[in-house]
C-alpha cells in the first residue's frame, strides 16, 4: 500500500510539472497571439515620392487598420518645393493631426525635370512617427531614391500631334511589311 501511495504521489508530481509547462506554453502562445493581433490591427503610415505625369508629389498614406494620430515626417535632405523661397511641403512642415485607415494626403513638389535637377540620384532618408488611438508611438524609417526616376524620365515629347504622327508611321511600316509578303 505504501508503494502504491508513493507511485501515486510521483505520478501526481509529474502531472503537475507537465501541467505547469503546458500552461506556460499556452500563456506564451496567447501573448504572441495578442502581439500579432496588435500588429495586424495597428496604423501603418508610409511616406513616398510619387512621379505622376512628369510631376513629383509627396504622399503620405495610412495602410493600416486603425487611425493614426500626431504624424510627423522628417527627410534628410529636406524636401522643399522651391529652393529660392524654401517653401516646404505642408504636411511635413506642420505634421498631420489625424489620418484614417486607407487615408491618403498628397502635396505637389515640383515638375520632374526641375526636381531631378535639384536632387539628381538623391537618396532621401525618411522617418515617419505617429501614434495609435491608445497613444502608443510608432516609428518607420526608410530610404527613397530618385535615381530610378531619372532613368525613367521620358525624353520624347508627349504632345498628341507627335504621338499620332509616330503611330501613323508605325502603321505605314506595318502595311509595307504586310504588302511585301504578298
């Protein structure tokens, strides 16, 4: 009987040990799950330079699932519209109080030839800081290079007349190729 009691006590201690270990693993899994959910549902604010129809825009967008507050953006070197007047991008200079999920704000910077002349192959170091609805601070750092825009700049004219003329030449060449096959 004493041996049976001893075996029962040992078995109980082993069960308690594994139960504690299992509870600790479950607690860690719960913490990780909560952190994952927090990261998945947070605001996520990005800043970018957008080249659209030969014009550069500064763009800030909240791609997250929660509103962002007190957004501050810094760039090095500083992005300004006009070197002579040192006019800054409005939301970089003043910050943004609130940006809803999927909210986007853009501001004109300059036409591409002028901007690329001022910033040839420049890499901008960007830091975006903002808070969520609970006041938790987030900071995103990135680099944006203008080098690729310089290579992609279009040198030919985009005038409608020249486009039509180019298309008509292409059609005439295609007709000559088809006619020569007959």
